C-alpha cells in the first residue's frame, strides 16, 4: 500500500532566498497588528472587564437600538450589545450591580429577562456570567504574566539547548505569532477572555515544538557538514523537516476546522485563534526563525582536528549534503 505524502521527501526549496521578503512582510504585519490593537482595542470579555454578561437568543434578528433601550429602562446600568455567533444571538454586557452580591445580580438578570421576553416574543434566555472588578484585574495580571513567563522560559531553553542565536530567533518568531493573534482579535472584535489566553499559550507550545524540531536538525547538520555555508544548512534542514511540519499542521487543522464549524459559538473564538496560530506558527518556523539565524551570524565553524579521512576520499568536512 502506497503511503500518503503531502510533501515529497526530496524537496529542495530555496527558502532562504525569500528571507528578505519574509522579514519585510513579518515587520509589516507586526506593525499593523500593533496598530490595530492600539487603535481598535480588544473586545475584553467579562473575565477581564468585570461586570455581568447575559446571552439572549431572539426569534429573529432584533433591532439592537431597541434592545438597548429596553435593557437601559430596567435601571441596571448602561448596556453594551454585540452579536454573538449569529444575528439572532446577542450578548448584553452590564456593569457590576450595586452591592455586587449574588442577590443583586440575580435580580438584574430577572429584570432584563422579563423585559426582553415581553418586548420580543420568542426571546430565549441562554446564560449569564459575572466577575467582580477586583477578580478581573487579577485575571489580567495573571494572564499577561503566564504569557511573558512562557516566552522567557522558551527562549532560555533554546539558548541553553543550542546557542544564543537560536534563543533570540525563537523569541522573535513567538512574539510575531502573539502579535498576529492580538491583531486578529482586534480586527474581528471576537471576545477576548480566558479561553483566548489558553489558546495563546497553546499556540506558543505548538510553535516552539515546530521550531525546536527544525533547530535541532539545523544543529545536527552544522556538525555533520562543517564546510557547508549556513544558507545551505538552513535550506537543507527546513527541507528535511518539511514533510513532518506540513503533515502535523494539516492534521491539526482538520481537527480544528471540525471544532470551528461544529463546536458551537462558545468555542469559536478559541478555535479561530488556534487555526490562525497554526498557520502563522508554521510560516514563522520556516521563514522567520530559521532564516534569522543567518542574520544573527550563526556559523558552522570547523573544529581544529577537522581533517579529511584516510583513503583518498572526501571526509564529512567536504561532503555535499545528500538529498533525502
């Protein structure tokens, strides 16, 4: 039985040749992502902003201004509305209720539910969640701290596992992946909550796995072909790991697309972040992290006793890389 191969084993793509364009594109996308995040901001969920969030499903797509007027008339604070998943599902975000206890929250939810049911026949209450302002501040700090510590820890691992150039290139690629995710959520205004922080950490974990595999192959080839130029070593290493990289990304994407379309709107933001992270992480592993090693001055230096083997043949120091 013939094995399925998405990428042939003997590819010989010159990835390094496009590194100038790749660096330019990476810088442009990063600047755009930062600009979008600063200009539009993230649509923080109740986890991070605090307050009360009610999810209501209507029989037909409602007039948001009318829904807002009905909610505001209940004296529960100024409402912020957003379509959630489809035009008939609306999330209603309210400030923390006076008193902040469970009784005040339940009373506000009952008021809003009763008013919407009366004004919009067929409206169905789905769920509500609430977080205090103090707790939301702690969640923001903990989420940012978790991401920063993950990036620093990964960079230190790459430095001690390989050389400092590998650590720097890995951190640059991961920060690029993170900025792309933030820019995507600023552009789409998907709700940014603790689920998305979990997705970001998962993306970082996937990206580092892919990058370490390629870096490990680069390090092996640097020892094997000491006379080969770094450009050729990077191209050889990326081509050798390309079938594995593509196969892993495609199989993960198949599972994520199933979750994206069948998992419901609650998981949609998390899954969308993961899909974007897989695509961007694969790109940065091939075009950013690996090629950056050349710009950082990494070289395969021959050792002092690196001499041709006896027998008139050419030693490893002068071998031309075989194609897999």
